[in-house]
């Protein structure tokens, strides 16, 4: 479960040239613009990640005029913003925003306070054809994927430089999973197995690709497995790729029988056999340069998409054994999203 809000230590304070009232706080790999003098290095604070929906009750200053409402909670969404030339991602709140009993219990650095503060993950409204009708919970035998953002891995950054990475383009779509398990075929969104309805994009894409037939045939002579990817196109995330209809791009194949993810090489081979596409490969064997800082690597994620003549959303890094992974969302992409909102 993603920690949208946690108790974090302020690692440093960075002045902003020409700014008298604001400065930048460093929290792990995140940079947050805050009021000058509000925090100092070593202080503990509540850090809230971007895309958090912050209740108006704990941060009324985020709303101009009447606050908006999301899932029946008045508040504001945290976005990537740029202030006086400095990219700011997230929000820092003093510890006294927490209930007294929590403060008295002496919560440690890293403590998740998302639920305590009533913070939610903001997600864009979804077309009914994308959301689909729920058949049941996401299958317990398929491992979900949700890579950690690099900014939350500051403590292990130097160790990451010692690994060799497979790097793919992060695609801005909606989560898709199709599986074969004990002879049964199913299709899922991020959190639910979906009913087979004519209007649902996930099932429509699956049938167009004849996935049920192809996956059952392969499974019969090999192993039960799940195909995981992003569905992109019309009525999905604004269709930033300008695609007509919908398209599936695979980034993972999970071997259910053995409980492990296939290597990228085997993902490509199996996708070729199933006649489905993968997400664009950027680097097959990438090593983070020894001189790179966290900021250098984040800037590395900026670049053009291989799918269209626009900026890519970011990059996903996975090691050869598929046991370590992280993602970088391009700051320039996020800033462009804000400008177009």
C-alpha cells in the first residue's frame, strides 16, 4: 500500500535565489517548497506525496475560495508545481497536525499516517467503459505491481548503482491484467476482476487480441500465468498518445505456478508467441553512472515518447532477476499535466 502521508525527517534546507519568504526542504529524494524558517534540518514533519487528496480541515490554505470535493471529502489535490524556478512536489505539515494520542505514542520516522489524516489517493474520473463491472476482488494468486518512486529510495540510492537495469518507458494508461489459472481465464483492472461485458475496454481488448485462446493454449503445455500491462487509447487518461481505439502494452508476465516474474527477455519471447506488444524498451542493460545524483537520474527520465511525438511520462527500472524495481515520473511531464489541467 502506498504511503501517501508519513512521518519523515527534513534532510536539508536549500535557499531559493531571490526568494525572501520561501525555501526548499529536502525529504529523501523529494524537494518541497515551504515557508522560510518553518522547518530546519533534522526536524520531523508529515510529508504528503503528490496526487494525495488533502482534507480541507488539515490544510485549508491549499484551497482558493470554496474547496472542491472528491469522494465526499472537501479538500485539494497535491500536484507538481514550480515556484520561483524550483520544482516542488508534495506538502510538509508540522507534526501537531496529528491527533494528540498519536504524538504522545512517539511514532517513528516512516510511520504511515495516511488513514489517520483521512488522506486519499486522487485518481482521475474514469469512463464507465474503463472502470467496468466488478466480478470480484483481484485474484490472490496474481502478484500486483506498483513500483516505488525513486524519491522514496534515497537511503539505498548508492546500492542501486551496483545493479544492472532493464529500462522501459512508463506508459500513461489504465492497469490491465489477464490470467489463466487452473483452466479459468479472467480479466482485471488494477483492483478488481471484471465481468465480461460488451462495453468494457479491458474485455474488448482481450477479445480483439484473442488472449483467452492464446493464453490457455500456452498454459496447457507450460504453466499458469498472468499478463500485466497498460491499456491506452481513446477515453483513457485523455488519450495523450492520440491512438484510435485502445491498445494493450505489456510490461510484466507473472508465472503463477512458480510465483515469480519472467525476465524481460522471456517477456518479449512470450509476447511474440501470444502476438501482443510490449511497452517500449529504452535500455536492456543500463547501469546508473557512479557520478549521478538523485536529481541527475530524475532528469534522465525526461525525453520523448517512443509512442508519439510528445514527452514520455517517465521510466521504469527492473533488475535482471525482477526482484528490484522503481519508477521515475518525469517532472517536465508532471508540470505539463498541471499546465493542461
